[in-house]
């Protein structure tokens, strides 16, 4: 219980303490130092997320980091077991990236601003028009050279099982012509969700698979893309 109290307190306090760094980002952008701002954002949010992972007591093993291309944008596609999944990406995937996130995340002060700076896209589930607008926005972000993370199950599984993938999100890659990097996350649900939201140390694995090119897919290959990626991710669960 003490770990849980300490974790939630650290989440709130450490987030507030990043406010001065937000002003630095704003200054860099105002001076049109976009590259420096992007690097500073990535460094800051990665350090903050890593502190949350460490406080949870998680023991993390990452495989396949060599499969992350350095100089091109990609769409990371991952299964979704826990609220910790985003922290895992921020901490252990050394490439600046935003997230396709549920709209509820935009209601958290300070965190919302960081997510906007990271080029995250907020999606309102259940609203087809808003979802289509979010996909369109994500395509523009990818075309501008920024990477994104998609959780196509649409919600946390809170277990080692994996739900069906919503195929619509794959338009992010096929319309922007960026590669997909499938990622398997295993064990994050043990840190929180399987313990009634109490923080408990656990072993977590992240498998980063070789990327899949999407620039020249046939129509048939595009239709099969969701199942192809899902099978790759499932292979390590």
C-alpha cells in the first residue's frame, strides 16, 4: 500500500514540477528552434516516465531495439494491457513519438500540454466523425515526419489476452506511407490493473519487431494488414 501511495503522489507532484520545463519548450518554439524543442520534449518526458516505471518496481526487459529506424517516422502498433504501456514506450523506445490517445487524457492539466507538444492525437471513442478527424490529423503528423503509437484494441485488455484490432487506425500508416513497427508488451497489467489499481512490482517484457513497409501495398494487402500485425504481436504473448 505504501508503494501505491508513493507512486500516485510522485505522479502528481513530479508532473507539476515539470511546469518550468514547459515554459522552456514554449520559448524554444517561439524562437523557431523546433528541432531543439522536439529533442528537449523527448528527453524530458522520457525521464519523467522512467521515474514512474522505476517507482513501480517493474523489472523491464526490451528486445529488438535494433528494429527501430532512426531517420524516418513510423507508426508503432502495440497491444494494450495497462496504463503503464505509454510509460513503457516513453521510457524504453528511444525515438520521439506521440500517441493516439483517448480524449479523457486531454482533461489532465499539465499532462495535456506535454501531450500536445509531443504531437499526440486525442480520439473520442464512439463518435465516428471525431474518430475520422483524429485519424486525418494523425496522418498529417506522420507526413510531417513525427512518429506515433497506436493501440488498435481501443482499450486496455488488463490481462495477457489480446482483443480484436480496429482496422481503421491502420489508415494512419497506409495513407501516410510510413512503415509500421509492431510491438508486443507483456506483463504490464500485473503492475496495476490485476491488483485493483494498487502498484505491485512485476516483470515486464517489450518485444520490438521488424518494421513492415506500407508504401506499396496492394489493396488486398492493406485489407490483410491488421491481421498480419496482430499475429506478429500475438506471437510473443
